């Protein structure tokens, strides 16, 4: 007798994000260039590679488990960075955890904060995996539109969405997929709202280093002392230090929250890869000129992208990004939904994009474009996209 496969509801209701799916489809087609997945073209900096090679040769413990919350030296370095950069004094022993990328840190936070049926507010367009992880925690994602004119945070719209079931708000600042940087006054207003309703603010700060025009990094909710028990900070070494494949990030929160989150960490990962933790330690404590160089290159790529987007108008238009390395390009050359447009561009132009609908309802009629590729690939991408748009 054929047995019926019984898949858990929490898995049935989630899906692989389009950000990962589009490159998988492109691999089958072949000959594609990418404006898709957010992977900068840079190699891991040599001083990080050298440090890892040394530790692998000289330290037998480099191939073994670390302590469950992470290597003490790395947690200490993270805590010092948080104090210096954000004014957030986190105890490295009880308020910092090293994780398998920011993705595991986010999942730790959501599985700890969200119960079945709890609502989590996500500004839309928002990072696609935020909503999927809320669903995995058996919560309810509530998409609240950003201001379409500038992708700014609409705090009053967030306030209107709060119900007795609301448990948390997720913010990504600078934003993926919009490239927005929320105004400090809006972040402060959101923090006041969180305190008023005793909500947890899950602050995804993966792109905090990448702000254009010489502007300061955005305000972190963790820098406000009154938010101590109402904020969980998430960050990653992936983009800042070209360590995407090393899978290492971190979470920081009050000791009460962190003690509970570490239960999830223990049940899912035990610890982040020790060799990757050594890479993160070398990144955080070593020379930072590599970050400055990568940011300068990305700023040039942003300029190239804005020039090419201007040439694509009116078929494609966008709000110029202020941070990260993404553009939400609104299309008017076809009435088709964004998944179909992204599929057509992939098949007909051999260019990877990401459908805007995957980032929430407010992302429909847009495509997310990443300008992380080098200038030669970006030029080829936009040449192909220009020819495709002219045929519509």
C-alpha cells in the first residue's frame, strides 16, 4: 500500500524564497548574468584567509566545536564593536551569541518571541525570509506598506496595524530590498510604539555599514537605553567582509532574551562553525580598509546603476537607494505580475532579477535588482535588460 506523505503544516505554508530560486532556475538555462541574489563580487580579504590558514595549521581546536554561544574572544570583540558603533553595552558572556549567519539569528529570535497565532509586523517591501520565518514559527506576518515615494517607514501605518495579537516588529535598516535608510526620528517613533505596546523590535542591521553619500549609519534601536528589554539586534559578517559562504553572524539582546534564544541555537546548530568564527574574529579585529574599499566600489556601482536606470525610463523607474546595494525597480512596460516578468527576463534576456511580490504585497509591479556584481557584469546585465525593454 502506498503511504501518504504527511508534511507538517509549518513546512507546507513556507516556500523557498525567490532570491534563491531564481539563480537555481538560471543554472538550468545557462549563460545568465545576475542582478539577483545579494552576493557582492568581492573575494574574502587576504588577511582573513591568512588568519584562518594559520589557525587551521597551529590550533587543533579550530576543527572542533566552540562553546555553544561562540568563541569568547569573538563575543568580546562583538561586544566592543556594539559599544563603539552603537552605544549598546552588551555583556559578551550573557548577551551575545555567534550564529550560523544572520538567518539563524533571526530564526532564534522569532522562535523565542512568537507563539502560534501571534502577529509580527513587517514593513513592505521587506526581506522575503522574514515572513517565511514568521510562518515557520506559526505566527502571522502582517505586511505594512512603506511610503512608496521614498520607501520610508510609515510609523502611523504600523500603529494602525497593532492588535492584541501583535508580538513583534521586524525592521531591516538599511533596507533589503529597497535600499532605504529609515530616518532617525521614525526609528525613535517606532521604539516609542514598541514600548507603549510592549512589542519586541527585531532589528536586522546586516547592512549598517553600507550608507551612501558619506552619511552616518542609521540609528540602532539598541542605542536607546529604554529599549533594553524590547530589542533584539541581528547582524552578519557576510556582506561587510565578503564572508557569505562562511555562514557566520550574531545576535545581541538582554540576558533574559538571550538565555531563551540559546535554547533554540542549541537545538538547531549547537554552535557556528569554529573555522568561520576565526574568520569573523580576524575580520572584526583586523584592518578595516578592505571594508572601505568595498564600500567605495559599491558606491561606483550604484552610480552606474542609477545612470542605466535613467536610460531605462519610463519602462523602469526606481527610488535611488541610500544604503545596501539593492534597487526596487518599478516596471510599466508590461501589465504582467512580477513573477512572470522576472521569469520572462530570465528566459528571454538571460538576466536574473527577483520578483518584487516575493518581498510582500507592496513589492508587486517591481523587480529587485542587486548591484553587487562587478561593473563589467552590471553593464552586460543592463545592456540585455535595455534590449528586452525595447522589445516590449
